[in-house]
């Protein structure tokens, strides 16, 4: 299975960094090759322009930006496809449940 890159976006990138660690632990436990990183929503464009992002997850606190992000991810995926986009489940986020959030990302990627 190829390496996949998961980008998490939140207001400042702080609270989400703990979730990244938990997701990486869950990915390793499942034998998945995943690059997972968090960045502020304001930096999302730069990362999407570079390419190589396989799925974008928004923190619940920036779920109101989903409409904006639908435009940002359009055509930025492999072969000009849209990058899958989702909002992290609020309960999973609050509990910092890396396994559940990883499962959400995998489902969005169709893995």
C-alpha cells in the first residue's frame, strides 16, 4: 500500500498536533504508512498547491470553513481529482481519539 498524506486543519494548529500524534500511533499499530500533519487553515492553500495531499480533515472549530475548503481541494488531488474532505467528528476530536479520526480519513480515501 502506498504512503498516504493526511492534512488536518484547525484555527492555529495547536490542539490538533496532539491528535496527529495519536493518529500516527494508530496508523503504526495498523501497519499503515501515513504522513499526518496539522496546520492552521490559513496555510492550507500552500500545502494543497504543492500537491501530494490525499485527504483533508477540518477540526470541528473550523467546520464553518468547509464551503471554502471545497473550493480549495477541487482538482488538487492525484490526476486532477478533488482531494477528499471531511470534518472531524466532534466527540472523537474532544476525546483525542486518533484511531477513530484515522478511520474517518481512511474511509474518505476509500481505503
